[in-house]
C-alpha cells in the first residue's frame, strides 16, 4: 500500500497528530483498497527507560474490497525500528 498524509501540531500543544490515506497498489493483491488512518505520537514517560517512539490510533476501511465492507474500524500501533 502507498501512504500519503500529513502531520499536524495543534496550536499551543506539544501533541502531534497524523492523518494518512493508504491506497492499494495497482497490479497487486491490494489494488482498489483504501484505508484512512488517524493517530497520535504515544506518550513519552519522563522517567521511562528504553522507550521507542510509536504512533497509536485507529484505521477505517474507506472502500469495500472482496467480501469486506467499508466502515470497519480497527486500532493500530506503528513502532519506530531502531
């Protein structure tokens, strides 16, 4: 899938928000798929040790594909590889 989107930071906030659209690639098993993502940077514990940056949020199936209807929502976690 190809991802396109933006990262925003609301005025007066240190929180980052991501909004992305995942589109299936033509000629692959994901052709015709479309998913909308909304997430935030996970909280960084001030006294934490070894914490890896992560995005947490939800994803919406924006278009139906195969037998899967649009509208399904799930959670996601994306962790930075170190």
